[in-house]
């Protein structure tokens, strides 16, 4: 997974995408999970104060705000994308959220942070996102099936992006399956087709039956990019 090309746009801005060069793409993400006292105020503050992103060397950063399935009010996280796990790990030595400025501490309470390794190619184009936290018996095999599903969905006319991510240093976090569309309507159309018997649904059902031992939690989120390295 390399930040080599700029092949899609988001809100009129070019955002780096990840290219597949092997069965497991290069790159990594970090997430900082927080309880925001005022979500809009916190997001706007980060948009206007990007020093922390520059300090940790983030290539692209954004937020995901939990819409349904919340465990607490103000549940959200800040994500950062890096070209390697090495750089993602190094970021923890460059910035400690517990030692953040008074302004940050007024806006949110830090819960925990995680580094994530993508197990399949993932187009970084945030939007309306469904997230499953899963216990998976064979994560790489499951990711391969999700690649097949993604292609089948695209062939059926759906612009749906699927990511499978493995946690590192995340405490009790489990594997994440993230399914992204541009808006809620498009996601709903896929679900309607699935229940109506769409052929791609068989890939989903077989993968879950074979590899998923437990669904720990499911949420929906609204995600956006708030910073890109200049």
C-alpha cells in the first residue's frame, strides 16, 4: 500500500489512494478513540489547528463519528494514514494525547488508541460507513473473500469500498470490517438487494459462515478527511 497516486477526489480535493502491490498491501492507520464534549466544535478545532497532524507525520487524517450503536454520547475517533506500520508506530513517540494542550483537553476525553494493518486493498474515500468488529478464524482468507465481494458489488453497479483491518496494540480490540459508500441511500440499496436474493450475497454469507466466529459489535459512522499533508 503506497501513497503513490492521486486517483480520486473527495469534496473537490485530491486525496492519496492506496495501490495494491502484493496480497497484503503496504501502509497502516492509527485511530484515537475519544468522547467529544461537542463533536462539531472538536472537529472544527482540528481543521483549523493541524499542528498535531504535522507533528506525527500523518499523510492523511480524518474523523469518524458514530451515528448508531453508540456506547456513549460523543463517541468518535480521529484516524491517521501512513505509508508503513513503521511510521504509524513511530507516531506514538512523537505525540502523547495525554499531554495535549488545554484546548484539546477541554474538547474531548481520550479513551484509547490503536494501530491498524489493512489486509486488503482499500480505497480511502470516506463517507457513510458500516463497521463490524469481528472475531475471525483466518483474517487473510476472510479479507480475500471480501475482495471478491467488492468486485461483485462493483460489477452490480455499486460504488462500495470494503476494508479489513487487523489491530496492533489495541487492547481488547478485534478485527474490523468496514464497508463504505458515498451516502446512506447507496448502502441501503445494497442491503435491500441482499435480502432480495442478489447473487453477491452468497459471497458474504459464505465468508461469515466459514471465518467469523463472533460479531462483537456493529455501528454506523459518518467519516470525513480533515487534513492532508501539503
